[in-house]
């Protein structure tokens, strides 16, 4: 009787223990599943945030070509300025030759860092080009941006802002560079015109028809005397090539 | 004691019933638990797989940086991988038509910061001066679209 009573007593608790064990196992499984889910979701969200940060940085990345030229031994010499908000890492330089049919595309690996606001020169100095004409230079950054420079284009180099003209010291010089299709610089005739209401060129009329020197360059002095200040455009056209530059004259 | 042990039937049905109940409950519990564990494992595996795929896809970034044309029927798209994971170009579309004949580049692994060309026969005829929509798609489903003038 004692033995039977003990067994009966134990059996009464068995259901509860089994139930608790199963509930515990269920909770354990559910918790494990939940924790796994949360961890993976957090990891995914972090990855997405990192990539969004990359996209954001990519959108704020910018460089401007200051000049592209060939050295005397036909080495490429690219100068660019970082005008964006982040340091730029250039990883590839592409050379597209438009003169050959079909055009050729070559890429060279580079490793150049440019800090914000800084200018770096001699990019691509290990690359030899036979001629500068009809070539497009492409720079590729680590963040996936690409920047192009057409070597077959007119470049106008000079300040974006000029003072209200009062003395001869207020002339501002602009250098116009015109390439040729062969890449060899020769004197080239071009028209020059500025649409400001009181813009004058130094020594020539506005508009005028002039030519570059043997190295393909022409330097013109510009002044403007509009008292309240204005923004005008300088137009240069040589054959089918056209260049425009916006210049702002400060108020007097 | 012996005769009463074999002949006294009182309480037997209760014991058998209890044992049967325990056995049934155990079998049912084991079945339910096995099913639950299997379902949980299956769900978590599926979830892991989906999340891993989504995460890898989120880390992908590609850009078509150049398109080359041989002035006949072949095109070559140069793809830059600027993401955080290697990519494999799986398909190229021209104006929404999938290229079916590839000369090189398709299926090759492109490492981070790397560029590679995928050369193929254009599925649509190319005419000088026209603009075409070129789409490159990776195995994980990321894509980049450019508009290219022949």
C-alpha cells in the first residue's frame, strides 16, 4: 500500500512536469528562432546602412579637370582638383581613342588619393600617348563615379569672377587652348565673343576673329564696367568646337 | 499472496489506461516536438538563406563605365565593381532584349574595385547615332542601366 501510494503520488505530478518541459522546449525553440531572426535582421540593416552611407558619399564626390596635356616625351599629364566633400580615391584611368574605327578603349590601374580642395598633378604619367587629338580621358573612383575629359575640346582657363574695372590692374587674363585633331598644336583661327553689356577685350574688339599661337594658345584680357555687376558668358568657337565660360563681374 | 496477485483484477484497467495515456501523450508530444523542431529549422534555414541573399545583394554595386561597339554586331560593356562583395555578370540586355550569344566575360567573377568587359552579340541591330538602353545584371539580381549613343 505504501509503495502504491508513492507511485500514485508521483504520477500525479508527471503531467505537469511533462507539460513544463514541453513548454520550456517550445519557448527555447521560439526564443532561439527569434534571437536568430533579430540578429540577422540587425546585420542586414547594418549592411544596408553602410551601403546607404557609401551611396551618400558617392553623391557628394566630385573632381574637376584642371588640365590634361602631354609631356615632351608623350607621357600623359592629368591635373584634377577635388571639389567634393570627401577624399577621392582614383583607381582606374581610361583612354578612349575616337580616331580609330572602331574606337579603342584602354584602362590602366592607378592609385591616387586626392583630399578635399586639393589638386593633384601628373596622374597617368606612366601612360604614353602617340597624340592628344580625339581622345577622351576617363577617371574612375573607388566609390563608382566616373569623370570624363575630352582632349578634343577648347579650354578657357581664368578666374570665375572679375572686379569692376577702375584701373589697368583690373584686367583679367584668360588663356584659350584649342586642340587639333592630329594632336600637334598649330595656330588656329577662332571667334571670340562676350555677351556682357559693357565687356571689353584688351587690344581686340568684341566680337573678334583671332588665332592661337604655335602652341595652340591665345591669352585675352577682359574687363567689365557694369556698376551694379553682372554675369556674362565668354564664347569661343573654332570650327565645330565651342567653349563657353560664365564670368561674374563684381559690383562697382 | 500469489493467488491474489494473479486473480485480483481490481485496479488493472486504471493502470492500463494510465499507461496507455502516458504512451499516447508521449508519442503525440514527440511527434509534435519533432514537427516543431523540423519546422523551426526549416524556417530558420530559409530565413538565413533569404537574409544572406538580401544582404549580399545589398552589398553589391556595379556601374557600366564604358560601352564599345565594333561597328558591326558586337558590343562590349565594361563593368566596374565598386561594392563590398565580388559580383558575377549574368546577363546583359539591350533595349530590354536579353543577349543570348556571349563572346567573353559572362559568368566571370569580378573582384572588388575591379573592372571587366562583357562582350556579346547585340540582340538588336545597332545603328550609328541611335541611343540604346544597356542593362547589366548580376547573378544576385543587382543591375545598372546606361543610355549609350552608338
